[in-house]
C-alpha cells in the first residue's frame, strides 16, 4: 500500500486568490469613488462663482491641461479671458431685449402646439425650472441663460 499525502481541499487552494481578487476589486472601486468625489468637488467649486467666471475657469483649465502653460502665461490668459467675458456680457446685454422677445414668441408658438394635458405639464416644468438653478428639465427652452434681473430668477 502506498501512502498518499493529504492535499488541501480545492476551496482552501483558491481562498488566497479570491482574497487577492477581492482586495484588488475593492481598491479599484474605492479609487474610482474617490476620483469621482474629487472631480465633483472641483466642479462644484467652479460653479459657486458667477457663470462668466466658471466659463473662464473651464477654458483656462483646459488650456493648462493641453498646452503646458507657464505661470506667466496663465496670469496673462486669466486677464484676457476675464476681459473677453466682460465684453461678452456687454454684447449680450445689448441684444437681451431682442432675445427675450424671441424667447417669448417661441414659447407662445410651443404652447400653441401642445394639447391641454401637455400644456399643463409644460407649465409645471417651466415653474420648476424657474424655482431651481441648473439646466432646464428638457432642452434649452424659454428663459435659459438670463442672469440676475432676467425673467425666471
């Protein structure tokens, strides 16, 4: 009779690999979650300021990421973008009455196409949009983009 050595059960052989895989998976999930939270905090910090500053910050961050800018270039570009945003605001304020009139005409035409049930829901969505900041509940719709003092604030 030959003597056989007892081999560990199959489960015991795979246990270290399963633990290693679980640790690896947990690390990946944790890393992704931390990255997402960090990105959301950065995005939130950007949006705390006025929209003009947020636009300029996004543009400058993209340029820094892709163009390897020096500190001097960043300072100059920050000033250039701030001037451009001020000019943009001035130009928009000049055409604001015409844009508001276009929005009102478009809104009236949209309402003319909707059924009474759709109109009720549309008006609810519009009221909700006016109560909260952020993107409209569906498409660019009336009232998007007006700053302080515009209708819907």
